[in-house]
C-alpha cells in the first residue's frame, strides 16, 4: 500500500499530475504496482474506498483544551476583559469543581 500513499503524495505535490484526466490518469495509475482493489479505487477517485483499503479513519475529531493560567495578573493591570466593578463575576463549572 505504500505505492498508493506515494502516488497520493505526488498527486498533492504536482498540480500537473493532479490535473490528469482520462487515459493519461489511467496510464499514471497503470505504472504503479498495485492490487486490483487499490487500482480500481484510484481510477474511480474513490476516497472512501482508498481510506478503507489503507485503514484510514472515517471520521476524525480534534479537541483543544487550553492550559490553566498559572500566572495571575496584577490587580493594578486592567486588560478590559474582566467584569466591571459593579458586576458580579460569573462562576463556571469545571471537571474538578467551581473556580
């Protein structure tokens, strides 16, 4: 399957290769040493079938968790992000309780 990955990398790097259509694309795929399923998926430009053949994930989720701010800002410094003096600060619930 490394031939498929190498070919996909070349497709991404070379706009001329990525723009090939019809017989020219078939000839480029034909030069690769691939099994029938991989060749058919490439010729059909079937990303789902290629993902299945290569063991790819159907869905990927990315989550970002910001780090706790260990450095406290000086009380004198006003960055404009905090609540006004007459407003009560809102509490938020975290996994380890209120903060």
